[in-house]
């Protein structure tokens, strides 16, 4: 009897194994059949192989950049389009030369001698330094500051009015088209819709306290003055000639960004500093702690800078105004100084 039971168990195991193998073969057959039908019907089968860096096209090349750290700028094409892309890159890297005060090449649109690349590092290609890569795939997008869905052109002009302390570029101007052409070229392999890794700034754990300006001054003296100088006025390329721009930009004063710029908000400045400063810092290898970045950002923004006109018209819906906006009006009764320096636990 025991032999019979043993034989039955062996048969059962063999049947079970055969059934399992049959299911595997059937599953593989179904997948193969689906792929064959997809090819016949012209369906893109690469949806089965999507990954962080995007999808592969029919040539096997990866398409759809999803991480700015993997970005490699494509060759600029020949012809009129390439000329506009190249001009756009020059405008970003040498804004002061083409659009700044006293420039000899065209009308003045920038009110200081900074470059767009002073904040958008490496010509707008460095991860976590507000890169331009992917912007043409994101806009139009809702803007709390505007109180409506805004175009990329409007966002660019916001920078000219605030960070460059100047005035708007005409939407149909050669300069606006050139900047857009450059941004489009940088964004050519970015999928439309989702944000990608490296856009914007790094995350920051915000200290639950008011900024310590004395500590911020210590951090500034230890980490910042070798580039931005002890007086915070930066290092010019040519002594006595602002028209050649800066090697390292001023952080406050008459030739810096105005008080309506994003960098005039200390949490925005702290995130930028944490991810990029001193030079050589990155997401993976920060040099400053969150608290050091927090305090030095407050110290930098404690100094005088140009005043943006009509700031009170920003954020028509005051409930969407960032906590660290240093100028009124507000939707709450929190003192203006706390909006500027924290704590931001409200």
C-alpha cells in the first residue's frame, strides 16, 4: 500500500511540474504573439522597455531624457535655425554684452550687468540650477505670481523684469525668438508633460527657526568671499569696465537682481545655494549644510538691492503667495519680517 501511495505522489508531482511548464510556454507564446501583432499593426512596442532615461526608437537610440545629469547637448544644426540657437546661447551666457546697459549691439533690456547664466548655470544646463532643459515641454503652465496660466515667453520676461532688473523683450523680437530657439534645442529629447529629475532646485530641510544672520555672515566669509568678494559686489571680468560683465556676479547692491526676483526669496536662494555653491557643489556632493545655506541666504538678502515696481500686483490670489515672499500684501497676519526670515512654520 505504501508503494502505491508513493507512486501516486510521484505521478502527482510530475503532472504538477508539466502543468507549470505548460503555463510558462503558453505565457511566452502569448507575449511573442502580441509583439508580432504589434509589429504588423505598426504599434510602438518599446512601451515594454521604458526606463528612467526614456524609450528607444527604431534605431535603438534612447529617446526621452528623464534625468538632466544625463544631458548631452546635441549638435547645433546648420542654417537659419542653427544661427538663432547659437544667438540664443550667446544671449544667455553674455546677456550684459548684447542687452545690458551701455551695450553697443542693440537696445537695452537688462538693467544690470548680470547674465541669465549667472543663475541658470552652465548656459542653463546644470542640474538643480534652474536649468532650461525641458521647459518647452512644460509650458504653458499655471503661475501663482501671474494668477493664470502663463507662457514661456512671459516667464522669460519675468526674469528680465526681476532678475535682470530690466524690461520685457517684445514677443516677436529676434532676441525672444533666439532664446526660445535655444531652450527648444536643449529640450528636444525631453518628453512633454512630466517634470524630469534635475529641474528646479534641490530639496531643503527648512530649519524651524528664524534665520541667524550672524551665522550667515560667518558662512559668507568662510565660503563666498573668494568669488563674490568681501563686499558682495562680485568680480568683474575687466577692471573698471562693467560692460564686460562679471566672472562672479554681485549678490546685492545696485547691479544685482531686484527685490521681486525669485532669488530675493530666501528659501529659493537657500535651495540654489545648497545645490550649487560654492562652485563644485552638487546634489550628490553638497558643501554647505541645510542650516548654513538657510542662514547665508538670509544674510545675502538682508542687504539693499533695486526695488521692483508694482510688486503689490503679484499673486492676485494671495493664498498662493509663497511664505518667504518678503513684500506685502499677505493673506495672513504674519509680520513681514517673519515672511522674510522665518520661521516658516505657518
